C-alpha cells in the first residue's frame, strides 16, 4: 500500500522553515507497513493544490496533506479540498467550537467569531478532533483513496497522527509488515564495501532490499524487508545481518536503527570504565559536542579544550613554543603534545587531539588545505595519524570528527 505526502505552504518553498512533517510522517507510516511513494511541497494556491490532489490520487492509496487549515485568508486547504470533492455542504461541529473556546480560555485569549470557521467542515469529511490545537483534521474516502488533511503545526499534526490517523489506517486496511535493520560502518567507502559484499547482495531474497547511505567517514547499510509473514521476515533478516558481520566485521560499528559512532564509543568507554577528554583546533569543539550529544555522556566525558590559536595551545595545553616554531601548529608533533597536555590537565584515560588546515586558506603555514593530524593519547602511549581530507571546509571538519571517534574506538578495543 502506497502513500503520498503533500505539504502546503509558501514558507517551506522559500526556505523559511524546514519540512520536518514529511520526514516524521514517512517514518510513522513505514512502521505500520505503508510505503511512502512520493513527497511534494506546494504553494498556498488553489490550482496547485487541486493539481497535486489529482496527481496523488492517480498513484497513491493514501494521501496525507499538512498545512493551510487555520482561520486566516491564506489558509485555503479546506475550501480547496471541498471543491475537489465537489462538496458544497458545510457542517459546523459544536464540539470543535467548544474545544477552541477551552484552548483560548486557558491562555486568556478572547474568542472571536472568525474562529468558528475552523469548526466548519465539508459534509464528506470525517472529523478528526484536535485536542492540541484549534484546527481539526479531516478524513475523506473517495474513489478508493483515503485523503487525510492535517494542520501544519508539528506537535498538532503528530497528535492527530498518533491518536487518530494511524489507528484508523490500521483498522481500515490489512497492512503488510515492514522491517528495517541499519548496519553502521566506518572507515571504508561505499564503492569498496559494495565490492566486498557484492555476492551476498546478489543473493538477497526478493523481499529484502539493500540501500547504501553514505555520509562523512561512514556508510550505513539499510536492509528493508516487506511481507505478510512477520516471523519469516525477522528470521531472514537475522540471517542476512549475521552474514554481513562475517564479511565486513572490522568496519561495522553496530546494527541498530538508532546507532551512531558516538553512541558505540560511549558504550565502549562505559563498559571498560574509561574516560576521555578532547583538545581541538580546526574542529572548534565539534568532537566534544558530538560526544555529549549522547545521553549519559557525563559518565565518561570529562571536558575539553578549544585551542584555536598557537598561544592557547601553549597556555592551556603546555605545547612548547619551540615545537610550534620548528614544526608549525599543523604537525604530528603539535598534535602529540596537545593530546599529552589534555590527558595531563584533565586526568582522563584517553585524550583526543586534532590540528590541521580546514581551509579555504592555510593560515600562514606551508601545509596544504585538508591536512589533518589526529592524536589519541592514553597513559602509556600516544598514537598520531596524518590524513588529507581534501576540500571543502565542512567536509574536512566532519571527517576529522568521525575519524577521531573511529581511532578512539580502535584504541579502546586494543
């Protein structure tokens, strides 16, 4: 069963807001066995909406629309949908009027007659009561297609989806099971991975599909299974994941849909009872920020330094002036000294230190843009590696963050 999502609003098209509604709706539909066929964002303009509805109806079983349900003149979705279904009979729902009045009363806002417009729905619509806002949702079933219209405010939309739309879809249709497993890999490119697992991929069952999801320094391998036999899907998925672990064990970080390198590194630190600190130059604190994005990071992350200048490297980390003058700030020697200084100052089990040229300029040194040194220090040793992450600046910074965590993980496992 296929669905299409249509978001309505000029603010999306001009980049004023990001369309997070479609992403969330897609995830929730997928969980109950409904595949999203297409996502469209369109203007608050009648003909655009009519065209989008007609096109969606031709290819989808379920059409979910968000936006344009308020009381103001630019909120034209309801009138346009009524026109699309040739429904000129309007019904006012007293319970919706009461709901609006109660909401306004709680925030000490006067109720005015214009708000009653939101309680008026086309006669062909089934009311979806919105307990979190003033605009109700609407459910239509026409020409063997379900149309659902929801407010664009994210928390209101989510409430209606969770408590009204998703349960109604599940009770209305016999839906297949959809299962996903995401294998997180680091340190190897998409092309090389594809070559290594090509025979395995060629022999996947027809009901399991593989997608490569590359990002800076990592590739996610997403396995998606779809069918009517939940037990069979689960059993085959486990079999295929186990086969992947045999083929590429050294680059797999974990196989959880919600996993990430920083989460896996955090787990390792906690399991071994170890702590870590950071000393960052070109990344400007992004390694520390990535580590602490994981709940519970305070159990193993003790703090960090952002030493963006040579002076601060000397003052805060004890890097000698002579080392900097002899080797420059972008060097193996400075990275090593930064890591040692961080370890000593914060008394942790591990320290990550990075220095390099993120670009677009080289800041008065002779080292190329993209050159990065990453040091991992522990009480007994310091390991420094040199990388050239190329350009642009964002790529260099993000790859430095990923590679730093990857090297820390490798050191812990040693």
